[in-house]
C-alpha cells in the first residue's frame, strides 16, 4: 500500500500506477450513467476507451480522478484503487487525488492570463510550491521537451499561452499536465479538435509518454485507438437512457481482429456507431 | 409589375435610384416644408418631424417606382430608422451644446483653484466641490468594490439553492432603489447615533455605496459568467483547490471586465444629487475630512448655485453651468478610460 511520496522537486513519485476498478456505478443524482464496470488498467501502457456517443466513456474517465463529483448531485458506488489505495475512501481529499492524476481535455484550455512558462508550471505555481527559479526552469524545460514543444516556444516563454495554434495549445496542456509528473494521465478525446498533422504529433507523444506514465485515453476515433493503444475497452449502451456498460476490455489487436462479443465486432467493423 | 412567377419576375426593377437620392429626398422635403411653414407659422419641431416622415414616404415612392417594391420598402425602412435615430440624437446634442456653451464662460484657472470661501458674488471656484466629489466617491468605491466583487464571486462560484436565490433577488431589488431612498437610509442611520442635524462626507459615501454595490455585483457576475468553464476544469484537474482557482485563474481572467464594470458604476453614481443633498450638505470651503462637517460636492454645488443665487444672479448661474460641464467631462473621461482598459487588457476568450 504505497502512498505517493512528495519531495520538493517533484510532488509525485513519478512511478506509473496500476488502476483497479471494481463494480463501479456512476450516478448523476438518481440517474445511473455507467453500470457495474470492473477493469484493470495496466501501468506503462496506453488503454483506449471506445464506444459511440453517450455511452459513458467520458463519465467513467472523470470518475478516475474524481472530477465527476464536481457536477452537483454526482456520486459513485464501487471502488477505484490506484496501486491498492482507494481514492474514494472517506478520508481521501479529492484535491490530493487530482494532483496525482493528470487530465488533458478535448478543447485545449491554456490559462489566457498566463505566459507559456507560467502555464507549464501552473500545476506547481498554483499550488504554491516554493522552489528556486532554476529548479522550476528545469521542470518547465523538461515538460516542454517531453511534449515536443520546447523548440517552438523556447524563445517566447513569456508570451501568453493563448497565442499558439490549436495543436501547440494542446501540447502545452499536455506539458502542463506532465510537469507535475502524475502517476496516471487521463486524456479525454485530446485530438478531436485538431488537424491530422497535429493529431499525429500527439499520438507520437503518447507513445513516448507511456514509458513514464499510465495513460488512459477516450477516443471517438476507432482508427486512433487501433494505432495508438495497447489495450482497448469497448463501452456500449443498449437504448438511449440506459446506463453505459463496459462490454469488453482486451489487447487492442484482439479487439480489432477477433473480439469475443458480437457487439464489439459490430462496432469495430462499422456496422453501427 | 408583371404577374409572372419565377426568377425573371423577382429581378429588380428597371434601374437604380442615384446615390444622392436619400439626401435629395431629405433636402427637397425640408425645403418644401420650410416654405409651407413660413406661410402658416414657422415651427422648428414640425419642420424636423415633418421632414423625417415625408422624406421617408418620398424615398419609398421614388425607389419603388425605379427599383421595385422590395427595394422601395428597404430604402424606406432605412430612411425611417435613420430619421428616428437623428431625432433621438437631437435632445442629447441640444443638452451637450447648452451645457458647453453656458458653462465655458467660467472654465478658467481660478475656477479650478479656488473655493467659494469668502466669495459673495463674482469669482470663486469649485476646488472644494471637486475635492469633495473625489473624496466621497473614492470612499464609496473603496467600500463597494470589495463587497461587490466578493458577493458576485459567492453568487457565481459557490452559491446554490435557496440562499443564492434569495441573495440574487435582493441584489435585483437593490438595483432599483431610488437614489433619494438611499440617501434617506444613510441619513437615518447616522441620525440614530448623532442626531438629525448631522452632515458628513462619509454619510454621502454610505448612500452612494448602497447604490453602487448592486451595480458592481451585477457586472462582476456577468464577467465571471464569461470566463469559460474549461479554465476552471483545467485548474481543478491540476489539483488546485477551489478558492485558489477563483483567485488565481478566474478573477485574473475576468479582471479587465470587472475593472470596466467598476468604472462604469463610478460614472453612474458620481452625479447623484438627491442622496448627497441630505447627507453631505453644502459648504463653501475645502473640507478634506469626510468624518467631520459638511462637505460640498459638484452636483450639490451646481444645485445650490442655481437655486439660491445672490444679487445679481449671473455669476451664480454661470458657476452652476460650469460645474455641470465639469461633471459631464469627468463622466466622459471615466467612460473613455473604461473602454480603453477593456480593449487593451481584455483577454480574448475563445
């Protein structure tokens, strides 16, 4: 039962974690949005969640870092443990959980009043981590290099974060998320607002990042899941208004060539969705 | 107009009326109307309104004959709206012209550097009134801005359920309070402790605060609403607690808009006369202490000069107009600065 170690340079231990989900039910008030999901997310691997619109993939993703409960009336039943630590334990502070799990959103959202440097360091600065300027410089450069953005912005680190192109902004958001060295990185359709070139750059980036983090990515784009992930989970919903369910989780190759369930086969071959 | 259906019949009429047509219509109608009115009794109002109405009709008929029914209607509506706008501008321009022409006589160095201390007739100035307005408005702003912004932050970021509804309702009610009522409230409040004869600069600030707080709350709430939720989510996802998200992400993003809103609120209350009449009183010398004694200010000064002129009345009336002109100029400067800030520092939010 290892709790994350915090030290002045990196707030997290920088070790990729394994996530175990058992019988997770996610509610919006009294409406059951996601029903009875049990799965294991492997460390240092990319797990893609696919499925048609409205079947609960994003809701499930948000429950992994307790962002889901920011909606009024939202709650979960069941357990989510990260390397054995129950993140929904009553004594667990959701803010602490979110510091250890990073998230990248569909629409790039760099902070408009902050420079590129400040944006990257936001995870540290906004949490008032006191550190020497040189230490922070190192962290920012490392994060921007890791996001393949350093070469493009190194001469204008003090310019506002909103002055970049869409693809660059998304890479900035990834740099911001990785700068704090979270143990898990969640990505909610990170490429859906980007052009194919930027998408390719980000997929390459994800491939590199998995060596350091555990990555879960929700995507609408089946081909992206086939390209970029090691494991794939297929979510589906029976009728509109029913809760979403995890139908199958397996190695990507298997899901796309020889899935166990007929629904999965139907979805990946394009018969619906 | 032929009765054919189809593309051919929907084409415009045979030609277009010339570019100068609307002006010709206005000029022509004005000339004709002026001629008629000179015969039956000239009346500038009738001339203006008549020109507006008849030139619209004239341009409609002209355009319809030459261009087609739809174009004719289009031109007529354009003309009509433009005329209405011009008519609406007339009182504003008339007001500005009157104040400027009557007030300009006293705009001199003496006016801005002396007070009315020892002045019986000629001369004198508004130094005491200007310092009074500055002090009273500054105190009101100092009180209203923190309260207003914090209330708006609560209502937008934290509030929910019944308490939020009740507070929103009361803020809405407060925006409609007549200024004299705010003044009476401040007067009654201080009369409890000091008796009914009390007059102080700070009483005026209290009255103005009551008027200013709901304006600041409303405009700040609007600005907070404009900040995209995506920014808050990004901050939460980094594990930033809510209060820090508000102070370090949301408020800085909304700050330019909030500052603009505050400046507009100041411009609104700076000319309120009724509450200040009964709370601050009038005084001929400079008084820099808002907690002791009467303090004159621009609107009350202008009122008193006009209402109680001495003999001869001319210097008093002149001073009143000049004070009013100064007030208008101050408000204009505040508006311009507000626009500048909003344009220069406002963040483009996608």
